[in-house]
DNA sequence: TCTCACATGTAACTAGTTACATGATTGC
DNA sequence: GCAATCATGTAACTAGTTACATGTGAGA
C-alpha cells in the first residue's frame, strides 16, 4: 500500500466519490498536504479495487459523461483505520526556499528581496484561503468542533495546522526581509 | 540541473568538500530541509563535473582512505548565484501526519493519543537540537548575525526557520492532544 | 577478530510529474 | 466552430529510496 492509497481510502471513508472528484479533493483542500494528479489516482484506484478495498459502480448522468463512483469496502475501512495510528517513520521535509536561504549570501540583494516578497505574498494568500475555510467551518457546523470523533473536526484540525503553518512561514519571510532590507547599502 | 545539484553547488560555494562530507552535511544541518543519500550524491557530482561546474582532486590521507575533494568553478558560482533568486514554482508540501489527521475520526482514541505524543516528542527534540545550533551560532560568531551577506547569517536564517517551524508543529500537536484528551470517554 | 567510521560507487525499484490520448456535453 | 468543464485512461520520464558491492584503517 502506498500513502496515496490510504489517502484515497480516507476520502472514500467519508463518502463515495469518482476518480475525478477524488482528484479535485486532492487539490483542495486535502491537496494542501497530499497533492496528486489524476494520472496517479486512476491506477491507484484500480489497485485498491484489485485488493478488495474499494468497489465501483458506473453512474450514468444525462447531462454529463458517465462516471465510476467508488465506495470503500468493510475491508478497506479496517485497513485505513489501522493505518491512521500505525508506526510512522520520520518524514523528510524538502523546502527549496530554505535551501536557497542557505545560499542567500551569494545573491543580488534586489532580486533576493523580490523573491522573499513573492513568497510572503503567496503564504499570505494561502493563509487567507485557509482562514476562509475555517470561518466556513465555524459558521456551518459549530457543533462538529466539539465532537472530536466527527469527520468535520478532523477537517478542522488540519485547517488549524494549515493556518499556523502559513502564519509562521509568513512571519519568517518578513523577518528575513527586514534583515536584508536593513543592510540595503551593503550588497 | 536538479535541485540537489544546486544544493551541492551551494555547499561547495562555501568550501571544497568530498562526496562523503557533502553527504554528511545533507544529513545535518542542511539535511533538515534537503536530505540526500550518498547513492544520489555521487552520480550528481559526476554530472556537475561533466557540466564544468565543479572539479575534483584526489587527496591522499595517511590514516584514512583517499578521497576526492570537489571545488566549485567560476561557472558553477555563476550558476548557483543565478539559481538562488530564479523563479520558483509553488512547492508541493506532503505531510503524512496531517493526512492522518484528516482521518483521525476513524482511529482508536488511545492509539491516536500515542501517535500525537510521539510526534510531539519528536518535534520537541528537533526543536532542542536547532536551538542548540542557534546558541552555538550566537556564541561563536555574533558579528556574523549582523552581516546579512555572510554565509553564517544564511545558516542562522535557516535555523530561525527550523526553530519556528518545529515550535509551531509542536504547539499544534499539543493542541490536537488537548482536544482528543478532553473527550476521553467518548470514543 | 570484529566493529566502527571513512570513503566511493552501481543496480533495482518506487512514487510522482509531464505529456499523450480520447470523448461527452454545455455555453459563447 | 471553439473553449471550458467533466470524465477516464496510458506512456515516458525524473527524482529519490533501498539494496548491493567493495575497500581502508583504527581501536576494542
């Protein structure tokens, strides 16, 4: 089993979805922490079905092309439930901006400032998007936030992580900017 | 050029190193944001040399096996300097713990608590390590922190990022723990 | 003698990306 | 007629991981 396989099972444990819908969810909002393209999703679904973890039925749509709607099986539910709390190896984080920061002393000051300004803007935008989702969550289902074992709380918890991650990243970008701007005339 | 190639050039822009030394640095401290194994590093060095970005000389050591010490060329310096501020596509972040969090409603409460306790401990340990490096940095070369275009400031800047990242992650783990512990009897 | 750190490589595999490929239906 | 969204697939490539492979020298 690949991690993507578990990701798909996790989504299908909430509701039956087509490959297309799964691809959409793996862009927003799940895609913020586990993105995947359709070219990876379709073969993975076939593998999950071969393993007996999901089934599909073809749903005919009058106004749109037919689709295959996948549903999780009993066995699939067992597998995903076990996975959630199974031992995890230390994840490897790769961040190209931090790598570039390690080499920042080589760069031209003006271009460097532009780079960090761009990233600050990106993270500010992402933060705003997460905060929008969080607001929706609070408005739409405030009771879910108190039921820790509801799917909605799980979504809320990932949003909290996204928000604090982006806020922290943004603050760091601004700190770097303040450092490299203070020494404007040195470069 | 791969990102690893630039990472190696960035390290060699600071000082000449052997493949073995590069591998060590790509575990600690650079490895915290761009890990790589020796099996990837040695072929990459050969590619960089073929492209004229680095050269090597064999250094004989009386007490240890001979080694190839790589040095960056003029051309290599130009390439790495350009790269630092070149346009960057939006990086894709994959975090399996956040993915699992999205599925946390499926899990057994006790096991889930254990999972988050383990991760909280990991991030606390990583935070302590970064803070140790930062302390060293401050003690050893306090003047570097005021010279934004020194290699030491660049290192310090990545450390600041590591520290705030780990602190934020740790806080989030503890927040999740407080949520799932408050509802102890529900599961 | 055995283990550890130093030192350098190759081979096989896996996950993920990019590109290729097809086709329905709606709205401009 | 053309572009956009919905819908599903395959092929080729790239980066990264795991495993295989070899050898030196120091110290216990």
